[in-house]
């Protein structure tokens, strides 16, 4: 059964499975030879969506995160977290949400490893086995906000080590919008100004890097 090739010329070429396996996109180079060249992903902006009840533990978490991932170049004001009381029995109350972003850009493929590291950090900061800080890593690029998740759902894409990528917000017409499956607090729009500021920082960094 043939597979189609996308070429730089005006036509479209057919290749049979007998001549080459069809497991990618064929590209036509200047000499008329077909090659498949996967490109590295664009770097993305790492952020942590932190949930906490103990301000002292949050400060300790911020310091340790900065030591691990580089300078924090954005830190939102704390917002009351009231959409659910799910975390209150373990973490206490009142709870606050804070978004932190880090200056060094990362490869998006690092998200799974980072999620495992932040899970370990949560345990380190726990008191008598009870978490006082919940750390949800994610990344932002021009088009979207992605969170790391340990739980499967239909829209999530598996990464590695039991970690999934959860597409949470999309950027369009100058703002971020949630999906039907996005977390309730991400649906409120309270975080939109924060992510717009982080996106501006990201754009500036990409522009400088391209010069």
C-alpha cells in the first residue's frame, strides 16, 4: 500500500512500502533526494502552579525551586484557592495559589522529569506526612499552557515515567481560554493576566535568542 510524500515542489510523490517504510513525512531537498529530518522542539517557559497553606513552606519551596531550575523571573500575587476543599484535610486552610515562572527556557520533553522532582520536593516539605505545598509544573509557549499530570484522562498525552501532558489553556486573539476539561480554577480566568505576562517574557526571550 503506497504512502504519500509531501515535497517542496509542485507535485506529490508516491512511495511504496516495499521501497521505504512510511513512518514519517518525506521532504524533498534541493538535489531531488528525499529525507526525513525531525527537528528539535522549540524551547518553552517552565512554570510552577503552587498551592499552599503555610507561607513559610512556600518560601522554602520557592528557594529550592530556584536553586534547581534557575532564577524566578515572574511570581504572581497569591490568590485565595476556593474552588474546592479537596486539599484542605491534608494541607489545611485557607489555601492560596501562586504562579512562578523561571528564566531558563527548557525542552518540553523535560516536563516528565520535572514532575517527578517536584513530587519529591513536596514530600521533603511535608509535615508528619502531610503536604503543606502542592507543586504542579507546566510549561507555556506561544500557543498554549500545558500541565504535567500523574493521572490519565482522554485528552492527556503520555510522556514518560507515568507522567502525562495535560493541555490546559489555549492562546487565541490575545488571550488564554480553557478547555472543557481544564481544572476549575484555571477556568475562572483569574490566572489569565499572569500567563499573559509570562508569555510576554517568553516572547522577549525567544526574540533575543534569535538575534
